[in-house]
C-alpha cells in the first residue's frame, strides 16, 4: 500500500477536492506526470487535460481541467486550475462551446504571440475533445 | 393641520414604502449569503496563488529580466484606476464611498502632474465619475445582465487591463473596491495590482530555492502574473458583490425602521385628531341639549 498524501484541487470559484490520496496523474505542460507521496518539490504549469486522482480508499476520480499550475511538495500537492469540472459532469456541448470561444479569440488576437498561445490551447482542447468524448 | 383623510393617506403610503424596503432587505439578505459563500470559496485559490507568487517573486527580485508585470515599467507617470462599483443604488454609502476614495486619489495624482486614466466596472461608478472625469475614462465594463458573477467576468476585465498595459498605456494600476468586513461594515480599499506587490507574510521563503520548475522559473512566472491580475480582480469583484448586498441590507433595514417610526408618529396624530373631533362633537351635542 502506497503512502497517502494530501491533494487539493482548487479553481478560482471553489475548492473541488481536498483529500488523502495515494496517486495523482497531472497533465503537465511537458508531459503527463504521476505524483506519489514524497515527490520532490516541483512547480509546473498544466495544460488542458484529465487529472486522475486515486483516493486512499482505492477509488479513482477523474477531473477535467483547463490550464493552471501545480505546486507539488513531499507532503502534498496543490493543483490550481483555471477551471475544473468532474469528468462525469463535462458534456460534449460545453467543450464544444469552449472550442468555439477560443476560435473566436484567435480571430481577434492582436499579437502573433497571443495567437500562437491561443492556437496551442485550441489544439489541446481539440485533443481533449477526442479523448474524453469519443463520439 | 392635515385633515383625518390626509393622515390616513399618508399612513397608507408610508406602509407601502415599508413593504418595499422590507422585501428588498430580505432579498439582499438572501443574496448576501450566496455572495459571501462565493467570496469564501474563492479564497483558497487566491491565497495559494499569492503564496506561490510571493516565493517566486522573492527569488526573482534582483533579476533585471523579470517580467514587466512584476518589476513595472520603471516609471510612475500614467496611472490607471480601476474602479469597481455596484450596478444599482439603494445601498447606503456603498457606491459613494468607493467613488470618493477613487476621486480623492485621482485628484491627488492630477495635482502631482501625473496622467490619470480610469476604467470603471459597474454602472453606478461610471455614471458618477463621468461627471468629473469625463476625459479620463478609457473604458467601461458593466455586468448588468450577468446573474452570477463568475471568473469569466473577471477575466474579461483582466484582458482589457493587460491589453492596455502591453500597449504601454499606463505604468501603475490601482484597483478600487469595497472590502467586505462584516454585514454592517464595508471598507473602501485601494490596492495596487500592477506592478504586482506582495505582502510577504513569511520571511523570505527559503523553500522556493529547492523547487524544481517545469518549464523554467521565468516561464512559470510569466504565465502566472497575468493570471494573478485576473484573480485579484475576481476577488475584488466578489468582495464588492458581498459588500454591496451587505450595505443594501443594512440600508434597507434602516429604511424599514424609519418607516415604522414614521407610521407610529402618524398614527398617534391620527388618533389624537380623531379623539379631538369626537370630543368636539360631544361638546356640541351637550351644549345644544343644555340650551333647550
């Protein structure tokens, strides 16, 4: 049995999870990473993707996050997401709406740099659309 | 001396007003609870964000290449005042206290020969500040149609602010809002958001040096600082919202109580006058009978 540590998932609007977990998979910008107890202190940005949380009881919960960053300490892990929803509550329509708004933003982007960032975000969203919602 | 009928009408009218203020008070109380919950729910995120950023910025303090949002433009010539007020009135001194603070600040800056630009959030502030600072207002955001304040609205404001900053339109941004202290006390507050300022609660976080950053520290900082602006604005909007309902609730409570006092006074004079009239009629009858 792996050691348990504290995991918190926070969005600007509310605290979604604050529990003892044994394992968390985070969609970090440089690739997915699995956090176990006693992880080296790390700070990483995250991209839109699925966070999978394994509770101390062995139950696995999945959440969909849209960007943010994670603060990992040996004793715990805090994930600050720009927006997060339990995967079960995410519908195809809301994801599609996000994709559309991002597309709209790309058309209005002023600087190239901003546009590149948005395009990347869009690509990630579309990718996410493919994984979570196989239609 | 108003006649009995006049008094009766006035009592009825004050009663109608009291009903309205009472209803508004109850609505404000219900909304206050929700606004307060929202403000509290947003707290953990903002707190952690500040903690992380404080550590990062302390580590980057001496860095000449630190992002502009942290180090500032090095000037303080052009000031942007973001004034967040309510969409509606009837909330006691809520709107006017924020506006007064912002106006004093603006006048002080103007007296020092600085340039002042104003971005108003909320209809009330815009209406009032437009009178004095018509030429200084650069933008205006309203959330009139928005039922539930969400992060998206704060993000919208933050986008505008950051676009202005990146275009070199201002050097320092200050946010004006009412901090929610309790239901009966809301404090108009000014807080500087650009360049970012952190109150380091803990003495220089030594732990930050041990962190591994992925990607690099600078990239994370660059990513987080704009987010921090949005968070600060979001927090201010939520606090403002809670303050607004708090102020409205106590204002309406006062109004209801005043209406009650007024009704008591009017009823008293109504009863006195009625009594006087009865006495007068009695005297007339008795003296009429005696004359026979």
